[in-house]
C-alpha cells in the first residue's frame, strides 16, 4: 500500500531504557520512524553519559512519527501501556533512577485528552492493584540519541536480546497482560478451535476449514483484533488444504518466529499486535507460501470493506 501522502503526527513516550521501546512500534504500517532520544530536561544537547548521571532532568524516550489515519494515537497508547510498569515511579525493571521513569509527552490538546482517557481506563480496569503513576506532560524539546543507540535491537542483536530477556519486561507482560482473566475473555470471544489455533498453536485439519477453497474477493483480517493481514489477490491454490498466500497485504502486521515443535525446524507466523498464531511460512521452489489457519482469520468481502472500516483497501481490488 502507498501511504506516502498521509498526514503525520509525532508521539513521544518514555518507558525506561529506550533500546526496548523501539522494536514494538518499529515498521508497523502507518509508523514512519521511531527515534531514541532524551527529553524533559533542562540542559541542551545532553549525552547518554550525562543523562545517566541523573543531573540533567532528561528521560530516555522514543519519538514516533506516525500516520493517525492508518495507525491512530489510541493504538500507540495501547502498545505503550503493555511495555511498561506504570506503577513504578523510580525507574523501569532493572534500570533505576529518574532518567528511566515513565511519561507520556503530549504534543497537542487532542493527544492530552486521549492519553488522560487511556490512563483513566487502565486505572479503572483494576489490572494493577497499585495506582497508575505514569505522568502526562507537555512535550518538550527532544534530542535524538547518539547513532549507536538508534535501532539498537537490529544493530546490536546479541547484546539487545541478552539485555531485553534479562530485564524482566517479558515476564512482567505475561504476569500483567496474559492473565487468567484475559484468557477467559478470549475464550468467550472465540470458538474453541479459534482459541486453540491462535493461543495454543494448534493446526486445523487440511481441507476441512472455512477458507481453504474460498474464491471470493476480499480481505482476510486478524480474527481477534481485525488487523488487515492478507488479500484475496495474493491467495492461490497450493494444494495444501489451507488458505495459502504469496505475501501479506503489509509486512508490518506479521511477525516471524522460529518454531522447533514437533521435531521440525519451521518458521511460525504470528499477528504482530494480537500475538495470535496464524500458521507457517514455507518455501516451495523459492516461492514463499504463507500457509495460514482459517481459524485465525475473518474474511471481509470486497463489497463490505467500506462499511467494515477498511475502505482504504478498496483501490487494491480495483
């Protein structure tokens, strides 16, 4: 999809070490860039070492340039809350000190209202027993960090993975956002098959699923959150008995993971934001096959795209 002419805005979030705050937002459709840097302080052009002394007043933060029509500010907030411990004022996980505190820096009144509403909703949900302490502050001058700190999860993969995996962020997410209550709500939303496929990585029977031979034109979206994943224009009959696509409609919605289960070495496909299991990526004569379970998808016929809120994909089928 050509999104180059879309209007852009800026969002700024502080959530502890900025190394860990880039990857969850980076390369999502509608997000143009994610820059690590420093904001909220009283000195000019601070360095990494200076901010670390806790004397400049700055926090490590990320500044996101995004297209609100494609990726609304509210969705950025949803991702942000899942990355942090909003009840901790003294830092984040293993990183302590005011430079690692959490904060949402808003750039206009609309962002402020949405951030306040999102924070209040999180507090009312009682997901956390302690008060939500993350501040919502007016945006201040943002100073991009040194080059070595940009895109760190890609440029220093080994050290990033060691740091991220040992930081406690992943465990905190599982403890706070993948609770029994969350799982029970999903069970009510999904059929038993849909739940087992998306959450337990099961595979539905070949040739005995909803969309393997569906030939209608339209969009295939995430059954959990509705993110657009695949188009009928990229679907073909590979003889596998599952819906098979040559590519996603936009790569940013998909995450690839190694899968060593069942004595095989495979590449699993997950929906990036809902984290639901979709299927597997298979190489067939140099042709990538996105082999997907029907149970992880919902099909929207082309004539219903406008009313379902996917009107921007109409030209794709023209």
